[in-house]
């Protein structure tokens, strides 16, 4: 993002507003209802309940990561391998708000036993990557591709374990010092168009990446790709007791970060402690199951109260200023630690960009123009004005409002400027439709919804231009048509 745009963007993110969705303005009261439903027997149970809430909020991004890794293991993937979707994503990818208009790759690192791991990114010649390399806390160490350190020339990124002696790094690598042994990269191979030929080209470009331990660099080791297409890849957040079982895995796998040492005793309270089994009794399980549900209510309340990006609309960007600054500084700013907003973001999505706004930008809408939640049994329309400020493409994707995943068993989840057959109006604008059945004009500009649930929409801007941020171009609100 250009430096002169950052202050304006941050002001837009933080601008106060009173446009909370109509049917969610009493969310705090609803949360109180949940609290009163729980009856602690004593102070120990009360504290256990409260600390369970804080543990869920604090641990959300790491649990999010662990669930994705567990999904890889279920399709026989392992550490230091690359899961790839060589087809455009469909509903079987049940990660949080993924992009169905690019080719996805996710290399999973683990340096604990093998030492530094290399990720080779090819130059942006007949393809281009948009993505980042992250710790298991999903904190971006760097971006890759034209918007990253290699600036489109390609390079050998080196994921370093905690405390690694940088004097041992040979020349020719881009070192990324991690404070965790594990991490992953999200790489998107961007299409030139939605044609079958360009999809095939993007897949071929994807398979030019290489990943291997630095110790094996001289052996020309093969990169293992794990094909996840046509397989259900389930990693949505379970808001039940199992959340804490996943959280326990993280505590056992990784050493404590200094910034998180204050969580050691609270986690002991709920039974999670390094090098000890997590085996709570039935009452503790019952309490924690209530804790994570209350944490979800709090995060949903914050999610629904985010101020708009465009004035007089309901489009919003989920991350606040403190979150953006924390990721960019690798959480080195001592005065801030935005666990609430961080948890909101990883309740609905995965992935962090180190330099947000340079390669991609996102806006979400969960209500219509009148402030009512988007109902999958109703029909909606949005007019996307001409000259969308992007260098690559724009898209709109529908997700299940409850799980923030693709709606199951639907033919497609999105429409984009690269969708074959997309109809454009004479003035260059595009009308998109959302609902359980297509409009009279046909399916070309329509995205199906689930008539039995609510949904949300994510607008993506790849290669965003300045007039997105200065609002000389403005995206219209979603309107209910019937």
C-alpha cells in the first residue's frame, strides 16, 4: 500500500459509526442470556469459565492453523509437504473464506527436527503468485511474488527455527526468522483469465515451487505435492469442547512465546499445561463448552459492529489498525496486543499479508442496504460500477454465515471479472445476483445461496489501485429484490 494512502485507510477502518445490523443491536443482551444460562457452583467454576473464554479468544489463530494442518494429515499429508488444489476450489474445501478464483497451494513447514526449510518461488514470467509465509500464529513473516521481497524475480525463502544462528545461512537465500518451529505459506497462482487453458497454465506454474530442508539442498530433493482436489478438506472452527483439545495440541507442540507467557497460568486453570495430559472431567468439559460459545458470541458482536469502509454503505474491512500494525511489526509494538480483533479475523478467515493492500484487498458485507442480515431464502442484487480499481481482477464470493465456509453442495460460490460468460452492462458496470434460484436473465451473473441459512459476501480486489482507498470509486450496497 502506498505510504500516503495508509493514514486514510486507517481512518476509514477506525471511523465510528452507528450502522450495526438491525437484528444484532441487542447482541450484548443476547450474550448476557448465555452467561446467565451457566450456573457456576463455586468461584473455581466461575474462574474456569472466564478463563476458558479468554483462552478461546487468545488461541483462535493458532487453533485455525492446527485445524488446517489436521485436515492435511487426514489426506495423508505430512510436515514439509505442499497441499495443492490443481482445480479451482469448490465447496469441498471447507477452510475459512477461501478464494475459488485462483489455484491454491499451502506448504506446511516444520523446522524442529530438520532445521531451516527452503521455499523456492519461481520468477513471475508465465505466472504470478500472490501470498505470504507465516508462523503457526498466522503472523506474516513476508509476502512473496511481485508484492513480496523477491519483487517478481523469484527467490529462495528460508524459514528459520527459533534461535537459529544466522551466520550459518549461505548466500543466495531470503532468511525469515520465525519464533515458532511450525508455519505455512498460502500461495495463490493468479489466473490470466478463467479459461481452461489459463487454469492449466496457472497449475503448471504452481508446480514450479520447491520445498525442502536446507540440509538437503545439494541433493536436489523432490517436492511432495498432496492433491486435495475432490476431497473434503474440513477445517472450520468447532465451537465446542474439541476447540480446547486442538488448543492443547498447540501448547504441547511449541515453546511459549514471551508475549504469551501471561497465558500459562490461565491455561493451567482449565487443564492445559506443557508436557502434561489434558484430561478434564465431565463437568469441566461442560463448562468449557459453554466458554467457547460465549467467546464466539463476543467475537460475533465485534464482527458485526465493525465500521464501514465506504461512507454510507455496509462494506467493511475486518482488521483494525492495531491488528495491521501488529502483523507488520511482527508484534514488536509493546503497547498493543489486539487479541480480540485478531480472533475476529481468524474466526472468519485464515492468512495474513505482511503488506496488506499492495497485492490484494478485501471487503465484506453481512447485511443488505437496509441493515438486515443476508437471508439465503431471499434474492439480492448488487451493481458493481465500471472501472473497478484493480490491475488483475475483482470477485465476489458467498459464504455460509454460520461457518464462514463455502456453502455445501453448490455448483459455484463466486463470480468474478474473469468468469467466462459474465455479462456486462452497456455502461461497463456489472449486476450480480445472489439467491436460492437464478434471476430471469440466467445463471451467468448469479451466485447460489442456501435457502435454509444466512450468508455473507466477500469482495476481493487483486492488484488494488489508489482510487479504491481514496473512494473516488465506490462499491454499492447489496439490495434485496424479493
